[in-house]
C-alpha cells in the first residue's frame, strides 16, 4: 500500500482522503479492495474506489464532507455480514469502514443503558456486562461477528425478538454524520414517546441511506432468573407449523420459537455443531421460555402439551446450560451449514402472520418443485419471520437465475398472505423490485421523499432500497445480467 515516497497513486482524491485518516488507514489497490466488492449477498459485486478507516466521529465527518464537496459517492460498512447487498458499492463508492470505531464507551447499569461505537460487535456487549447480571437482547445469528452499527442500519432481529423485539426496540439514542458532513445527536436520552418526529425510528432500518451512525445508546436488560429450553420433533411440518400458532394462542409468549425443516436439519447435523437431531423428521421446534423462576416449569409443561396434541414424535428439555448452549450453537450455524450440502445458497427474509405458516410453507415447497432447486427452511417461527434458503450451484448455467426467481416467488407468497418482504435482513439491492409486492408507486415515492430530505444529492449509498419509479421488473433483470457476466 505504501512505498518509500508515500502513496503509490496519482489520484488526488485518494491522497486527500489519506490526509484525513493517515496513509495506513486507506486501501485503494485492486488486490486490497476485492474483499469489499460484496457483503453476504455474494451473487452481485462491484469494486469500490477506496476503503478508509476513520478512528472517530470527527474523522468520519471530515471524510463525508470531502466526499460531499467533491461529488464522490460513498457508503458506510460494518463487518460485511449483511445479506441483502446493502454494503455493495454499486457506484464505485468510497467505503467508510467503521470497524476501527469499536469501543464500549459507557455503561449505566442504574438506568440500564450502554453507549457503543458502531464497530462494536453485538455479542461482545453481552459478554462485557454479563458478569454484572445484564445482557443486550437483539441476537442475530451472526452476533459473534456482526456490529451494532450494522444492526442499526438493517434493524436486525434474532431468535429472541419474539419476546424482546428487534433492534429498534433497544435503541435510545444515536449520533450520526449527515450526508453533508454535519454531526447530529438524535434521541431524547431514552425518554419514551418524546414529542416530535420519531427520527430514531426513521434512521433505524434505513440501511445506511440517511446518515452514518457513529455512536449508539442502547437499552440493556437484566438477566432473567430462569430459562428452560425444549426441542420438539415432528413427522409432518404442517403439525409443527400449527403447534407454533397454538403455543402463542394459548397465551404463552416464548423468548424464542424457532423451526428447522428436514433439509435444514440435514445441513446443521453435517456442520460444526451436530447435536443428534434425527435426520428423518420433517421438522423441529426449538423453544425457549424465560423470566422469573416461578411459573417456568408450568409454561414448559403447557408447551409440551400443545406439541403432544399436534402429533409430536418426541420432545426433550435441556438438562443444563451446557446442553442449551449446544442446541443454540447448532441453530445459529444454520445459514453457514448450507455449505455442507450445497455449493451456493440464497437466503430470503419474508414475514407472514403465524396462522399462515402451513399455507406458505406448502407454497414454498411447490416453488421448490417448480424450480427444481432444494429449499431449506430455518426461521423465527414465533414471529413469522421466514428464511427460505434456496440451494443452487452457480457453476451450472441458469441456476443463479432460477435461484433469484425462486427467491422472488417466496417473497411474493409472503406478501400475498398479508406479510412483508423483509423482517431483519433489509432490502438492499436484492429486494428492490419486490418492494412493489407491498407498496404502491405513491407509497414508494413518499419514502423516497424522506430520503431526499436527509440525502438530497444521493451520494450516500445510492441505488439501495427503492426501485426507480415505473421500473418494476427491470432491477432484477439488471442483477441477473450482471451476475451472469461475472
């Protein structure tokens, strides 16, 4: 990256950006930029102009101001674990990587809050405060490596969001750098229902299109007194699906209620953390309840009774924390485990009413048959957040297109029953066309009008979230063409 005489480039923008962060905090050679071409949505990729690593808010603001003043497109990036292409530099952006802004700045146990920088890893927060009896609730499957800044951008969820909510339910305040380079504080020190516009709600889940988050005040929770975790195996996925609705209808709100089908079980049992799930069952439910000790056993008994009424093959309750941890490790490797049974996969993120689970899972099965591609299902069943994983081989001509079409069909099936196209992964570039499944042109226009208030020159993360007006169908075609060329 550096020669004896400094930067090996004639590009004045590179030199000026390096002057802001220091010559060791910028990447601009092709071989250094390759790993930044895409995020977790690897079907599509683009090369950035450069990657810069600010150390604090002030450097971030200076970088943004330079890009804004010189008409350079730019975007923020965390750990790159996003699954919808939200961090892909479509326009040759300058990537502002926030991974070196990774400090835990403050913990206030009395008021149950903590302040972190955006590059702070999700699970590290819980690990940092667990000895004091506290934890951070949002727990995406990538929590061991994803950053809280990225979670804010995508409004990430996780297995326990059924009871505790997604990221937006745990954000009390934000410091952001606007697309023009101004530093702003958003939030009213955690005051609920403060007067004025809900700017925290707008910014959380805006996928890095309205500003760059540089500081986050989060809610932390007291550890529950007791936890119980159960596994239930079903010979018919329809029975397991109905059991999900029956559990919630019985007045029980589990901390987590997860489902895996036969294909997903095959994958996780072939990966790093096998726990002995029977591979011939059609589906399993992983169920966890928590809270005060009194009543936990009764809740588990009620849940097991519901499962028995839905023809469960067998049920078991974790005997200790170690067994519970193994079950969760097995579940949280679900996406990565697909690599043991397929060269490539595309994960979707639709949301449906719980009562529609049997119907939509049947529709996904039909989409699998029609496309000729296996589809594994591993998802947050309790809150209806489906994750169909379309398995394919990109080396076989036409299979990438088939996977994209199957994924779109799965999202359409969710929208058709009153659901949505994303619960936690975001729209990015992957689902831009599918926005038409749930929003009219006027509704999309209203949302883009909000974006223009924050990002009027459209330099920050352009091309994400929204299709251009009147271009329904063209965006996915462009992605297919580009993917085939690559």
